[in-house]
C-alpha cells in the first residue's frame, strides 16, 4: 500500500493505492461519501426535490380542506401542523438549498475550477441538510410543530402548545442553517480565489454573481437567525425571558429578529433564479445579455436594500409614523434594481432570433409571474393599504406569486437547461412544454382567486370558513392546485424517463456562452483537461470562434499547398485553450 503522486489530469492525490491501482468505492457508498462537487450538487437536487414533493402534498391536503366551507376533512390541529411543516419545508428545505444544489454543480465549472475550495466541508453541508430534515419530520411521531412557519411568541415560547414540536423545529432549522452557512462560506472562497485565468469579477457569469451575493446574504441573515432560534430555545427550556412580557421580555422582538432574516431570505431564494434567467435568455435570444454590468450591480443593490426593509412585514405592529414611512420608502426602493433586471431581460429578447425551447418558456414565465407578484408587493408597501390587507389571503397570494412564480419557474428553467450537462441526455421538449402550460394555468388558477378572497376579507391561516361569498374562490384555487401539481409531476416523469432513454446531448447542445459547456456531458471528475484562459464574459463564444478560425486556416492551407487532410478532434475532446 503506497501513496500515489498527483495525477497529471486531476492534480489530486489518490488516498490509497492497492496493487498499484486506486481503490474505488462503488454504488451508493461512493455517492454518500463523495467530495466531487458535481455529485454533491446532484444529491442536493434530489434531496430538495423529495422535500418539494412532500411540501406539495401538504399543500394539496390543505387545499382539499379549504375546497368547501365548513369542511371536516382535517381537524384544526392537523391543519396547523401541515401549515407549519409546509411553509418551513418549502422555504428552508427546498428553495434555499436547491440553489446550493445548482451552485455546487455549476459554479466550479463556470469559473474554470476543478472543485469547490473545501470539498469535505461541502459534503458536510449536505449531510447537515439531511439531518435537519430528519429532525423536523421526526417530530410527527410525537407532536409536530403547529405555530406556523414564523412561530411567533408567545404561542411558540409558552406552554400553549403540547409536545416538543417547536423544539424539533428549532433544532431542525439550526442544522439546516449551519448547512447553509457552511455552504455559503465555501461559495465565497471558491468564487473569489479559484477563477480561471482572465476571469475577473467583470467577466464571471451572472449566475455566479447571484450565487456570490446569495452567499453573503446567507452569512448575514442566517447567522442572525441562529441566535434568534437559540433565544427561543432558552425561553422554552431554560426559563429565559427574551420574549416573555411577564418577565420584561417582548414578543415583538422576535418579529424584528425573524424578519431581519426573513426579508433577505426572500432574495436569498429569488436571486439564484434571476441568475438562471440571466444565463438562459441570451442563449435562446441569440444575443448578448443587455446591460451585463447593470444586472450585476442590481444584484448587489437588491442585497443591500433587502436588509433594510424587514419591518414592512410588521406594519400592523404599533410603530411611529416616521418609522413606517422609512420602511415604506425602502420597500419602494428595492423594486428599482428588480425593475432594472426585468427591463434588461426584455431588452435582451427584443429583436432577438428567439428559439422557443422549454428553458426559455420557463424563464419568460418567471419574468411574467414575478412582475405580477412584485406589483402587488409595491401595493402592500403602502402601509395604510397593508393595514387593510394584512393577515388576509391577499398576502398568501402575493407571497406565492413572488416565491413560487419567481422561484419555481426559475428552478424549472434551470433544470431543463442544465439537465443535458448533468446527465448527458436531453429532456423531452413535448413533455417539457406540457409541463410548462399546466404549471402556468394551474399556478394562476390557484393564486389569482386568492387575491379576490383576501379583498373579500378571508383571513389566512384558518382551517374553516363559512360560505359568505368565498366558496367559488376556494373551489377554483383547489382545482388549480391539482393542475399545478400535475404539471410538476410531468417534469418529474420527464426527468426519470430522460435519464434512461433521452437523446444524447453532446457537450454543448444549446450553443451556450459559459464555461460549463466546454466540458463533456456529464463532466469528468476533474472537470477540465486544460483550463482555458478567459477573454470576455462569453468565453464559449470565444472558444468556438477560435476553433472555427483554426479549422478555416487549416482548410485554406490544405487547398493552397497540398497539405494532408485535416483530421477533426475526437468527440468530447476539449478544444485547446485560447
């Protein structure tokens, strides 16, 4: 048994040599012990997909309960438990870590690195996510949490609720938060220190920009939230007084601390989807992105402003008018850089040679749905209007239009776009378009009626309602939820069918712009045989142009001086660096 020298291709040293060959693990053991960023990214994607389906089933059960007035399908306790688990799952177990899944797979490839900066820490982050989900859902065997995904004290800090569900909620979110923070540190170090030669910050892909800003926001917001959760646990288990009004505490403190995390969390969830759209639209518009620097700057501006608007979730709390005015203005301000992104995406499509492939359909769907959700957000930033609509179904509709419409459509766009790189197979265009239209119809049928229900006075977080003009809205919303679920299931089927029988993709099926398409599909463990030198924000265009010029020169030489025929490079071999 000896230790091998670093290999020429990978630059890595195999840990164990047996009989002159490296000892390789196989099967599931290789997957759960890997430090390959691409496998870890895929593990994240499958894990979050599982929790997405679980959270979706919880949502459908709640919609069945609300499908008719005075329904007894679920009792109030079960409804509250499903409500709490659904919100917690979708935000902390799906949307935040699914961005880490795409980031893990793509960021090193996009910046020309061979792996993440800390491969073992990377794997630990995934294991902590799994552990956090297991703790959260393990609570159902005792008494699942039922204080809502926001868990406001005194309901969550006192003895009002039986069992240890809130404690499991706290511990589960601690583990998931540590997972996200460690992953964010890994992204920051990787992006700042492991870029290919020539890839300055003004040339990194816009998706990498969003992952970088996403990571900084996670470090700021979730570190604060970890302290907030610890304070709640101290109140519950160690006679603490942080949120106990009888002992000098203040439950409103929880709201400030929670939403100091909660509003940046909106953009922690949204920014990676924006980055995906910024990569996909120029590829299928066959144009460079309009205003690269403006989009990158708007990403940083959104992050800066997002930590200054938390109290617009608290307009119903007694605050001075001047304070309310400040948070109203900052809420308006955060819409400006978001509007810049939408303008630039539309300008990129304008007069482009557009190819309406499935990734572009979902990307445009994100732009349209997020714009609608954003407009209702600007309405709610006017605090006198918010006083009238707070805690109604108008808020539920707005939140889902921003989060599901602005994130799930981006995730679908990214999945269809990068699936060929991850698997080496193309997904079915027909099934993809069917999934898109089912999701668009189901999404709007689900949430547009909820705006009307909210304006009609339907309170949110209730398991029952009477038939005073609300039945039609809820029936349509419930039918829409099942159509939306069917659209998601079509994509799930498309994924597994394409893994087995999809058409081979080749290294660059979309004729794309960024470095991940420089590698074979799926990429080798070491990513690059030769790391190219980057000369612009669209390095693959430069590489293709250089290859075309070289081949044209060789062809001209053959015709002119009788040189032997040009032999093309074998399939999958990477071109020489520029």
